[in-house]
């Protein structure tokens, strides 16, 4: 962390105070009564002394100072930010459920304020393993969008239009333009493609534009934006292993390759392509599986079907409501299923694991080698590169996918991330079920930050956006405030 010039507001002011005992009100003395004896001698009044023990208390102060260039309404690129961190800095209203409506500001990892609270939302995205901030501003002139590198070294926008951050490219569609500009993860222009981008997978960009009474679909190379093919169609799907499914007319379907060559198939519907295979349905409503050459991998004899592999061509097919099988299309083999599955629809999990609920209402995770049972129904979330969170009613457990081991039950509730990119972090939000306060746990089963915040979530895996009482800002993994500002409108 860089050293900053003196002037940064101190985080705490320590004040020494003297506690003084309050003097109790004494009752008024009564008139003496004549008892015929000598009057009693009044007892001496008790001596009241103040408690002179010094008591220290802390008054919290805002943390963070403006950069030398000043705090602005737009992000200005610079090479010395370190990291750009968004946080809720202002409350402008309340939703119907009682939660606040925020405006977000940006600060750097040294606690310097970069922008005013002008953003309606700041969403974390990932492009080629680079963290990208997608920012939206609602202004009097309309909605404007921009995106920036995590280190603030480049910024695109703000624009009138839309920005889409994909795993491999960034797409900017400006209002009124018939083309989409394509950028790489460093914010540099690659080129332009016609129309609006529909998908970008497997190194191929699929975009579409309206032309009179039809839709023209363009197939372009993602590395150069060079056009490879264009055709009139109802829909072109995302590419996988060199092919995509295509709907030519209302009743005509097929597969299309990167050069626009179409292989029509005898089917009334095709799902998205997965490694050159697709779930299909015929005119009689029966399901089967086809490959990109049109060859039948599973006959059209099933009453229902679904792709059940996590990015793998695995298909669960039902002959009846009580009988099903799972087919590996690439291997041409049926998978062995648990005897108590009872034709339930499987939940696809990472690393070729599946989940279902047994007769006792317990969730079971299995692959072709072993199975793991959890007490009660569970939800499953990939977290980090090699972990999965098993979220239960009374806590969570960490499932190590590489070692096939399950950690002990942690007595906190797992809170799923709000952005897809945050699932790559090895840290996540936990909630104390008794207090409702939140903290941070990690995929090794440790508590990084105790549950003592009204809300807290990972910004980038190292810093966390937190709200505690009327304070909002950024804390590090030690719980130290990097930026802290008081929210107005909070009781």
C-alpha cells in the first residue's frame, strides 16, 4: 500500500472522560416531634465522591481522502490506483421490502476516494481472467454505461447504449449504431461486427441484425472480428467444438459450422450444441440425441429429456415417468445410476458429479465411483477453483472436488454471490442465523471475518464491501476499514 501525504483523516479519536456520580435527591427533613426525651443526634451524611477512574471511548470518523486530482463524477484512468473498489456510499431511497437503494462510489486500495457516489450499479465481470467493472449511471439525460479494468488503467465510456463483458471479449453497442465494437481484456479495440452480439464462445462471435422481414445472422472470428459467414435464419445458437445449432425456418433445424455450412436434420427442435451433440425432439414430441453430422446417437423414443452434464454432453432421458437413463453422448454409454433415484431429474454439478434427493429427504452427491449423503435437502454452489459449497438448513459444508472430501458442518448460512465472477473467489459471505449479521468464510472452512456486519460481500477476493450500522465502505481481510463513509437516511 502506498504512503499518502499527511491529511488523511484519522480513523478514531480517543477521548478521555471523567465519570461523575450523580447525587441522589434527598427527602426533606420532617419537623421534630416532642417525645419527652432528649432529641436524637442526627447521623452524619454519607460522603459522596465521584468515581475518578478514567474511561476511554472511541468516536468513529470517516476514513478516506480525495485523490490529488479530486473526486469526480466519472472514473479517470490512472496508473497508480493499485485496485479500484466499489462500495455503497449513499442511500437515495427504500425498496418495498425495506432495503435501501444505494448509489455507489469508487475508491482505491489505499483509501483514496476516486469518484462521487454516482453509479446506480457496479457489477464485477471477468474477461480472459481479468477482473472488469461494469458500471451504470442514471442521469437526467438517460442511462449511461462504462467499464474499467480492476486496476483503473483503462476505462471505456461512459456511453449511451450497452456493454456486455464476455469471458473472451468486451462488446460495446452504442445507441443508434448498427455495429458492435469489440475490445479485448486490456480495453483495446479488436474490430467491429455487424448487428448485436448474441454469443461469443469457442472463438466464434454470433451476431444478428434485422433486415426487412428477416434476421441476418453473422458468424465472425473472435480474435480478428473477420466475418466468416452470414445467413438468414430464425436463430443461431452458441458454438461448441466448432458447431452450433440453427433454426432455419419454423420447422427446419440443423447444425452449422464456423464457415456457415448447414447440415439439416430431421427434427422439429434442437437444443444448444454441446461438443457437437444436441438434444432433439421430433414432430411426434419424442426426444433423442443427434450429433453435428445428423447421426442419431439416441433414438427418438423418450417422453422427455434434458442435458444434465456441467458443460459435458450428458443427457438424461425418460422412457416413462418412472424410468430414465443418463447417456454419455461422446462415449455412447449409459451411466450407472443409484437404485433409489426413482427417475428424479438429476442436478448437474462440477467435475461430473450429480445430486438427487433420497427417500428420506436427504441430498446425495455421487459420481461413477462413490457417493456422499447430507442430512436434509441441500443446495450446491461451485466456489473457487476446486471447491463446492453444500448449503444446508443449519449450516454449510465445503466439498473438495479434487480430493473428494467433505468438511465438517459450519453453523453459519452460506450466502450465494450476486455475480457469477465472485464464484471464482475462495471467500464468500456467511450469515449468523441467530443475529442475522454477516461475515466472511473461506473454502478451507475458516472464518476470515466474524459475522458482525449488517452486510458484507467480496469485492475481489481480497477486499470486502461492508455496511455496519450507519457506516459503509471497504474493509480488508483483517477487518480494517480502508474506506468508511456515513450513510445518510439510515436510522
